[in-house]
């Protein structure tokens, strides 16, 4: 068998394995000197790890729906000039979704992955864009705040949660980022978002030193998970959409930040634990048991579950 046929067969095997059960995609800092980030996949036990992007520069997966990965990349562009791309979970069929440059922001989808809420790279404009899978603009959502980022649709697609602030930049003194919820069904713009978190460590006379609320994941209709730095440590919390119920989801002695949920209630997250200085990946099973999935001299970030069910994810 030729090398070409061997590679094709290996890709088919990997694709079949991914189709059969949930996998995890994540970002790895391949070379700190050149800031080369690659996208990897592995099984839920941390095995069979494969680089599926293999491209210099920044490739960063943020989202998965219907077995496809959606990532930001500065390939064929200036450094940190991002576009939105789609690819299969085996790394094949890479496609640029939008010609519009994107901000470095989380995003999500609704309507069975046919519409995405994203953040365009438009200096001086606060808000989001809803686009289709061809990058066509469906609607611009203006946010009545100087700063907005990291939007995520509610399970019914009628609201978004996002990170917002009353200062335009983290470089401004007193920048405080918190979570807000916006009802997309409001009839008259500008729509007014509702603030749902309030970090007790935030001070208007202090410089910003880390996320007060970040990377929200609307994982069930009545609960939003997010990362927050409190008492000089990052942890993952949940909050109800009305802001009335907040609770910690992870141990408070370690740094846990970007995360995702499986359809069966497993929580995967990046963390600096066990006296490690870098970030590795961990999974919390439904029974509460936490297992370490990666442990090497590379740093791994922002894992997402890749599940091929043919049905819309209910955790987005």
C-alpha cells in the first residue's frame, strides 16, 4: 500500500472513531517562541492525541456542533488577524466561513448549527453579528455598553449571554468585566442587557488583572457556567440567567478557566493544578470524580466536546 493510501486509511479510521463516540478538541501551544497554536483531538480518556491543524500561526478552536469544529485562525493573514473557519473533526475539509475579520472572542450557534453569533473585529463598535454558514450577515446586535465579547446563545436561541464592561478596554483603570444577558426578542433597539454577575473582588480604582467573568457556556436552560478570578484564583461557577443563584463548580485551590460540557453532564476544563505552572486538561465525570487527561511539557487550553449525534446540542 502506498504512503498516500496509508494516510487516507488512517484518516478514515480516525474519522470513524470520532463518529462513534464523543471526542475532545483543544488548543496546544506548540512553540512559545513563535506563538504557534495547534488544534488537537483526543478521546475522553486523554489517549489517541492527534494534531489536526498543522499550520504555523494561531489556530484556536472555540466551538463544535454536529461533529464539525469551528475555529479562529490567522493563516494566510497578518499575525492575530483572525477569520472564522470550519473543519471536520479529523482535520479535513477546512473552509473559511466568513471573509469578515473576527475579534478574538468565543462564539456559539443556534438552529441546529446554521446560525452563529460572533464578534467582528470592528474597533469602536460594541456588539455582535449573527451570520449563516456562508458568512452572510443576518443581523447586527448592538450592545449598549462600551465593551462586549464572548457571546453564547441560550438553548432556545432567543437570548445571549456575554462578557461586558462599562469601560471600553481592559487597559482603562476600573475595567470590570461581568456577565450580561440580552433578550433578542426585544422589539426596539438599543436593546438593554441585564447584568447577572458581580465579582466581590472588583474595584473601580484598581487596574484589571484578570477575568472577573469569562467564557460563559449556557449548558442548560436554567444555568450558565463561567470562569472568574476571585481571591486571586480562577474557578468555574454557575449562575442562573436571572443572576439569582451562583455556585462554585470546581475546587477553589486551583486555577480552572476555559471549559465545556458533554451531553451526559461531563465537565472538561483547562487548569493549573498539582503545583504545575502550565495548563493541562482535566475532566469531571458525572459522579464528581476529577481525572487528569494531559500531562507533558506543552500547555493545553480551551477544550470542547465533539459529539456527532445529528441533533442540536442542548448545552449551547
